[in-house]
C-alpha cells in the first residue's frame, strides 16, 4: 500500500466499527419503508426524507472509501453495494475521491476530479449559454435545482472520455455497477410499484442535491493548500446526514478517522484547525443558503490556476 493510501484508509487491524454497521442497517430500513409506502406518502414529506436517506447512504459510501467499518474492503463494499443514487459506480467514486485527497492539488480544474473550477483559458472558450448555466450553478439555488443535472452530465462526459481513452478501470467499474442498479430498480419498480420517474424525483434528485449542498463551499481557491478546506459548524441533523464531513478541514487532516471520531478531534483542536485553514469557517448551512442563495460563492474561472498542471 502506498504512503498516500495508508494515510487515507483506516488500519485493517482495528476493531469493527459497529456504530457504522448499525447505521447502515438503519439506513436500509428507512429506505425500504419510504420506498414501500412511496405511493401513499405526500410528496412534500417524501422528497426531503427520500433525499435524506439517499444522501446518507452516499455519506456511508464515503466512509467505505476510507476503509470503514471493517478491515475487509470487500465486506465494506458489499455493505453499501446497492446503488440508491443510481448514477455513480462505487469503484469510480473510490478512485476519484482518493485522487481528490491530494491536498496540494485541491480545486485544480485538471488534477482535482471534484473541482467545479475551470481555468480562465477554458472559460473563455465556453459557449455563452453554458457560462450562464455554470454561473447559476455556483449559487445555492442553482446547485440544488440544476446541480444534479449538471453533475450527471459532467460525470457522464468525463467517464465516456476516460473509457474511450482505454482506461479499463472505467469499464470494469461500470460493469460491476450494473447489478447494483438492477437490484435497486427491481425493488423500486417491481416490488414497490413505483415508476422510475417518481424514484428520480423523490429520491435521486433530492439526494444528489443534498450531497451537492455539502460540497458547495467545502473547498475554495487559496494559495495555501491548508486554507482551501472549510469547516461548517452545524446541528445534529446535518451532521448526521454528512457523517460530520462538514468538519471538512478535520477530515482532510485526518482522513482515516471514522465519522464518529471527527467531532472530538475538531473540538479539542478547533483553534488550531481554524488557524491552519485561514479561518475558513461557515457557521451553519442556514447562513450559507442565506448568503449565497442567488449569489455565487466563488467564480467559475479559477483565480490562481491559469493552465493545466500549474501550481497555485
């Protein structure tokens, strides 16, 4: 195992994290109940609850990327194998997220696969209507309402390019993903008798939106790599949803820590973390929404990186 990967994942010899195992079970139970009763629940209740459960499953998948909750990676992957969100193969998320954890390249439009920035040169070549779309997508309202569509489109194009370039990992990940999607669709459409459109509206779209809210401001352009990662202090509802990944500076500093250890890690070293990240602190998602509902949090053109592989 490379030193980079050793830092990202927990030790295989650590005890099973039963809190995470039980949370996975509770998430599937909630998902089963919501999908089973989806045809009788009101839409205004189903959308937030369905979105919450799908997003929480994504947060649990993030735990698995970092080697939790057991020392067996195959068992870990099996625990979150059903693709509730449908459009992200776990193996691709595993690879791309670990690339993202190279803090020296955070926010780089070319080297960070989770970056929303473009280089200024690429920005000048973007079709004007696409510029409007991307600028709107950089507001909270745009990220929640249009972000899922933008994300799926961008991801599909990127995956197609990688596949056509001969990256075998892409093909194998998508082949492994097919049963993960089919088992969800069989449950949703044949057992629960929900249409695919309703599932997309009630579960996939809001689940993706909530995930995009978490990532909306978690990184910024900054000269210092440590100053690129935020802390968002929030209540238990959102902390549980994101499995404390809102304490993102702590997660990037200690990526192998399980979700339930992050709050104490952050509390005991709060001043040090805020000093290290240049005071990049947001006091809650409510304030983030109020400040950036219709206003971009950051520009689309990266203010510090102007060409591929250019260090900020």
